[in-house]
C-alpha cells in the first residue's frame, strides 16, 4: 500500500461519485504507482456499493475489477489507451519549441557512464568526440529555442560564431561584460580542449575526465541562463527590486501533462507572464514502479472483454 494525501483521496472520491452518483464508497486505497516517460499513474482500489473498481490517474479513468481482476492487466490497458489519445498538430509544434534542451541534457547525463568505461586511447578520444557533439547540440538547441536577430546568421555548426551571438545578445552591455567573458571563455576553451582530445595521441583518462567535467559545467550554466531568458525570468523584481524570484507552476485540469510557469516575487505580489515549459527535460528512467515487486510473470486475461462496464450500468 502507498501513502496518499487528503487531497488525493478527495479527488478520487469525487471522480468516482461523479461517475456513479448513486453509489457509496466503503473503502479506497492507493495500491500502486507507475511512472512512464515522466508521467505518473496512480492506481486506487475502490470498494463501492456497486462493486470493486480500479481508478487509474493521469488521465483518470476507472475499470471494473470484474472485467479486470488483474491489476497489471488494467494498468496495461490504461497506458495503451493513453498512448492512443490523439494530439493536434498545433500541440506538437508547441511542444517542439520547448523541448530542444531536453535531448542535450539527457546526452550530457550519459557522458559520465562513458567516462567510467573508458580504458584506452580510443576511448579517451571518443569522450572528446562526444563532448564536441554535445557542444554543437547545445548551440543548435539554442538556435531552435530563441529567435536570434541576426542579419546574416552563420552556418548552424559554426560553433564559435554562434557562441558570440548567443552571449553577446543575452549578456549584452557594459554591465554584463564580466559575465559575458566568463561564458564565452568557458565554451570556447571547452571546444578547443574537446577538439584536441579528439585527435591527440597522448590523451589520458584524466584528460577525458577534465573534458567531461568542463562540458558539464558549460552546458549546465548555459542552459540555465537561456531557460531564464525563454521563461522571462528577471534578475530582480521590477516592482520592489527583490532578487528573490521563484517559479510558480500550473497544470490545466483538462491537460495535466501541460506545464506553465511564471516568475513570482516572494517579497511582494508581482508575477510575470506565464510561459509553457517542458516537464520532460530530465534523465528520469522510462518506467518507474512503486508499491510492489515486479515478479516478471506473464499476464493471461481469462475474462472475455467484449464491453467495458461503467458504474451507471454495472447491473446490466
């Protein structure tokens, strides 16, 4: 059994009674959780006057335990149903705008594993190649994420030219001179070292480690900076001048997988404009399970599924 909050229990109760207003609930318990591709699905065991039901969330749906006596069978059916829910072209295009850094960060998180397995010169040179590719992916993602006002943009893979454009724009002005110098120097030196590591015949494991660590810092700092620009986060509150700015997050009830964020001042009531963000920019495992051990046993449904039962017609 899994712990649950009062708000979660109330939400499940309200959903079930909305589906079956004449029923009464005698028992409900969160029994399982499965996170697939960053989306959490909770499974509730509900005992009611019109039978026993599985309620599975995100999006929420319910399944008769007469038709789905095996919980795994219900979860598999529910996840398959979620995958079949259509999405419009406009939603896909909107999502694409906010996901360019996800791939870069995920690849960056894999690099330490490659470093841990590196044992030869070719392995160390391979780390250099990966670092170089990550730096190119970063400037490519930056080009996709922000509309840069450049009269004659350089080629997409012209790393040094794009580093100048990105940080001269984002950190422009005399007051930003030292910050601009730091970011440009960090990225340019990381690029130079990665290219050297790719071709040198004298590379060591420590050289590969230095490249990996430098790339991790550079891309981490650069992504954080550009995400603040994309999400319209000011350095200080424009109303009271406080630097204590924190994100506020919202998920529309009709589209719980859509995340909006806006900057908000903790010292006054100022809030910025909401921006749609990508909730998947992480290296979470594809599937995460909570609540019980996975036995690996096969599931063979033994109830013919010809019609899904609903609480309103459960007696039919």
